[in-house]
């Protein structure tokens, strides 16, 4: 935690498992890829499968974890279910972590891209 944090800002010990569960929900590369795709707006499961390059079953499983943890919300339009980020702070958290990873990679002599472009869905006409 931040060295400058005051003791009254510390997370209560009985709250730490809840915080850990939030980080655990984000701990899978596929879930991070899904979150990255949702930074660009609401998406259907089908769109997400194309963007992240995985099966409907796999994307649905990961969306369930993210939804249960409160990272994404879903809405239904006819027979299509759309997912979106539940909280704009998710992008801030991910950017903070990406910045930290880039800084560590630089210190370790690795090259890390400033931003990774999201894969775009191909239109099927």
C-alpha cells in the first residue's frame, strides 16, 4: 500500500478478502482482454468472441466471473445480451496497473508498449 497512507486509511483486515476477490476476478488474461474490449463500449457476447479470439462458451464463462464480481453489467435487447463496464473506474484501475507494468519493464530493460491496440471485430457482410 501507499507509504503515505495514514493508519486510518488502512483497509480493515476483515475487508481484505473482498478486495482480494476483486483482484482475483481480474487475474485472468482473457478477462482482461474482455475488459479491454469493453473500454470501447457495450458489446454482445458474439462481438466479444470475435474481438478476443475465443469461443462463446469460454467468453461467457469469463463474463460470468466479471459480472458476479460487479465489473460488468448486462442488458438484454431481444435475444441478444450486451455487456458493458459497470464502473468507469475500471479503466482507471487498468491504466494504473498498465503504467506500473510498463515502468517495471523499463527498469528491467524490457520494451513495453505504451498502449496496446484492441483487436477490432471483422464485419461479416
